[in-house]
C-alpha cells in the first residue's frame, strides 16, 4: 500500500506548520544521493559500482555488497512501467547470480580505486570493521527505488517475495521543501526488510560455504608440509593461553573474548616458507601484559609489518610472516611463558 507521509514543523510557539510535499527531481538527484551516502537505505551496504554493464546489454544503476559479501542490485524506477522495472531488475539478477569472486572484485576495484584510491578488501574492512568474506555472492538481493510505487508494482514485488522467497523489495522517497528553503527527505520500505529476509530464508537453502573444520585445517597443514609446526603451536597455545578458538575458510583464529589476537593460516603456508601466522601486536600486548618490543623479539625472523588497510588504527595492525621450523616455535612459546 502506497503511504502518504505528512511532515509538520513545530514552531517556537508550539504551533504546527505543515511542510508541503514537493516534486522530487528524482532521476537527476536520487542516484547521486545514494552513491554519496548509501546509508540512507542501509548502513549494511557498500557501493561497488555505478552504471555497471551486464553481458545482456543493460546497465545496473548501482551495485552494492552487504556486510555478508552478498550482491545488492539497486534499480531506479524512473519512468518505467511496473512490468518493465521488475522485469529489468530480474534480468539483472539473472546475470549477477553467476558472478565469480574475481569478476566482482574487478568491478569493485575499478570503481573504488577511482573514488577512494583503495581496493575492495581495504574499503570493505574500513566500512564494516571486518574482513572481506572469502566467498562473495552467495546470495543476491534486488531493491527498486522510486518516488512512489504504484499498486501493480506493489503486487508484483509482494508476490515474488512472499510466494517465491525472492529477495526483492522497494523503497520510496518523498521530498519536502520548507518555506525557508530547507529540504527534507523521507524514506519508506514497501516490505519490512526483516520480513524479506525471513521470506528468503524460508524458501531457499543458503549455498554459503561453511568455515573449515579443525580437522580440515589440520589436513591442509599436513598437505602443505607444515603439520608438525602447526600442531606444536596449536598444542602449546590452545587451552594454555587462548580458550576461545574459531575457524574461517583459511585460518585458525585464537581469541580473547570476541577479538582475534593471533591466527595460524595453513592455507597460505608451504614447506619452503613454513606456517603463516598473523599477530595483532597491540591486542597481544594488552592480553599478556607485554611490551611491543618484547613481542617483536619473540617472532620469527621472516616477519613484516602488516595492517588491515592503509591508515588502520593500531588495534588493527601487527605482523605477519612464517614459522619456518620448530626452533622458532619453541622460542616463541618459551618466551611467552616467561613473560606472561
């Protein structure tokens, strides 16, 4: 149901003065607003492309990733008929569905490096305060943006979402202009976003790949020739110094509370270099009451400074490198035991 929003200004004397709705020059302004600040739709979106050309000849107005790494298609209704706008959005979704990580990353890097001089992984980290998922585009979503939604479009969108679990929604913006020239913008979703998500989950099984199990990581360490180093670190650190442990698609994360302190990355390891590690030195220092230079002295020779993204705060920086032999492991464990 289309919603007619009214807005009143409360004057200093307590009198209500209605702010008249104005005609929004929608096509020329709303895309620019969304590109500049996509949070007016959702804080969970990151714009990664504008006017993205598909293999079928169309152009997606805005392409986004959400914090899960899923694709979001944003299509402006403009002067299209209900049949045209929904058909075009679904056509774009049929193309987006099969986009590989590499293609998405290339699209994003082309756009983001021009806008921020940063690539996707760094902008994603900075935007969502978490690392870019290893698997992108597990699911995709469609959002139609308009100044108003007619009853035919409402019916089609509700049908697709409610009956078939397609992740599709519409958002309308209504524009108000105060007598003193101030502009106001109001936003309304056709379907409550949580309900769209429930419909989608009810109808579809997610294809998102689960994190690797402890056994799978151990097998990868064995295959890559770093099994002995991996198990020595695992045996010495887990339980004695870290009680919270989790896995990703590539690593074993050792934590204190919800914060990752130290990671072992068998997927990026090999017999020549050794077992790859990553340490958040400030977190490690706070956790064990050590000085930064004490931590640095315990680490293997093959280490180098690391940060999640350029200009990252100290809490998101540290070192990464490789434990190449058991002697380096024993030096690290023995030193940690003495100082902690």
